[in-house]
C-alpha cells in the first residue's frame, strides 16, 4: 500500500501519512508522494478543504525517519534532504485551499513542523506534541520555526522551540498552537462549515489571508533555517544523540 493515501469525502480531501509501523515517519518516498497528492487536491474543483493526518491513533507523524536519515553526516547531505521537505511544507503553507492538520496521535519533531505549515491544527484529546529537535542537537529544518513564529505569540514560540519539551493538547491550546481539541465526530462537524460556501469564495478569502505574507521573505527565512539545521547536523552532538536514540 502507498505510504501516503488520498481520499475524498464531502468536498474534503484527506491526505494520510500511512506508515504506522514507523509511527508515520517521513522518508524520501513520503516527501515525493505528499507533493504529488498536493497537485491533485489543488486542481480538483470539487474539493474545498485539505486535511493532513496520520494513519491510526498512535502517531500523527514522528518526524524524519532516523533509520533512513542517520546515514546523513555532512552539511551538504543534510541541506539536500531538508530542502526537499521544506519545499513541500512551503507548498502547504501557501496552499490555495484551507489546510487542517488533524493531530490524531503524537506529533513530534518534523511532525510538528508539518502541523505548523497548516492553517489550522486540530488535536485529539490525549496527543503529545513537541519541537524536540533540540534534544537531537539540531533545530527545525523544514521551515517549522519560521511558520511557528507566524502562527503564535513569539515568546510562546521561542519557549516551545528552545526547551524542546513535549507538551499535551491542553498546553497547545493555551499557547495558541492548537486551535481546537476535537474527536473525529466533532472534526467532521467543524469541517462541514467550510464546505457550505462556493469554492470561489473559499479561494478568494484564502488569498486575502496569504496576501499578508511576503512569500520571498518567508522563503529566505526558511533557507536560513535550513542552513542553521544543516550546520548543526554534522556536529558530534547531533550524531551522538541520533546514535543514542537508535540504540536505546
């Protein structure tokens, strides 16, 4: 079965990362497949909303697949991988239709970066979240800190990033990272509100929302983020932390 699924229901596209055996971690195939699915959703006139989620209830996304990416050692290698996924997240951030991350399970590291690229973040009650990259001796590298600083209060954003702590959905709601805590039935009801207006109305308002961002400036900030993360990637601290994580 594909590592990324795309289903359509009631004018909503559901893009599901489908690697439950890897806690829906991201590898190169997932990056390519998400990009392909975004093309499909963008072109379909019968789809008004995009929901990004993970397979099962254990994990939304656990970030990059360290069983794959632990072979990356140098800054140049890291830049190539980070840039590939950063382009995907920038597409999500500037996507033409409303985007919702449904955090149905744990979202850590790159999983939180994916969620942050979306317009809304809806969480199931008992999920755990965290920008834990700092515990691996690196920073966000897919654009996550750039987007987080646009989404929530800067002081709250800095604390989430710098402490690298895991937090729950209630804490996420308090700091503005999570918009609503809903179960699946509540989410379905909430989504139905987006499908009432014509697509043209939805697209027009999404463009008004995106117009507040300077796309070139956001792009430069993401490139700087990639540079910082890739520089830290080749440090002994990062490689030691990854080895410890894999071997524990």
